[in-house]
């Protein structure tokens, strides 16, 4: 199965992100927008794994999770990966990934992600050479009819904080030409104190 380790969001957080996404869609001429149910924060992309690897990964996550305290972070700020300049012929800006970044809880988030990254490397999953840039993907392969700064004015910070109480192994499936992300296991972080 195609898999990743990540943080699941509450339905309320997903709805707030979706409301921002709806405000941004009119700026796009074309592209793929993430479905509301798929909003999450990736900690480590794994790619294709088999059943034995899934068992080993779950064992590792069960060991890692209780060594980290639960924490919170916010979601705000618009960002892009693979942004081009405005094409004068089409009047469009090509953006590979449009995302929102995290705010707060950075020390706890980076410690958790680093622990997962280092320990999964021992299972044969190489570290990401690009480093970790925590983000929530809103859309991909977009053709935008304006500069990013114009879209930024339509974005407000998410009012609720993401409460990170557990980490999950997700599987990514294709259904009717769309990607669906489902948690297949959860591992609780240390609560309180």
C-alpha cells in the first residue's frame, strides 16, 4: 500500500481549511484541489510498503509516540512550492503546490518529526534530502490568474488550534480517479503534564 505517517485533523479544522480553499478557488484557472476529507499534516512520506513493513512501522510508532508530549499548533500563512513567474501570454502563474503553513508548537512538531525520520531510516526509509517543511496542501498543479500576494489577502488564520494527541499511519488509495487518505492505525502521544 502507498503510505505516510501523519497527523489527522478534526472535522472542524478540516472545515475551516476548506472555507479558505473555497475563497482561493476563484483565483485559479485550472488545477487539482485537495478534498476536504484529505487535509492532514504529513510527518514522513513512505511510498509503497508491504504488510511486513507496515507491522514494523506500527511497532516503531507505538514506541515513539509515548515519548513525545501532546501539543498544539495553528495553521496560517499561504505558501507555494514550484512557483513560476506570471506568464504574460496566458496571464497565469504556474504553482506546483499551494499550501498553508503551521504556526506555534514548532519545537514539539520538529522533535516528533525528526524522531520518526531518524528511526524510520533504520528500517530502510531514507531521510528526505529537502528537509522538513510542515504544511497542509490545498491544491496542486494550479494555474493562478494573479500574483500570490493577491491570494494571501483572502486568507485568514484558522481560528482553532490543531490538538496533536496521536500520530497515524495513513494509507493512500485511488478511488474513481481521486486519492483518499485513511488512517490505518493510531498511536497516542503522552497526555497532560
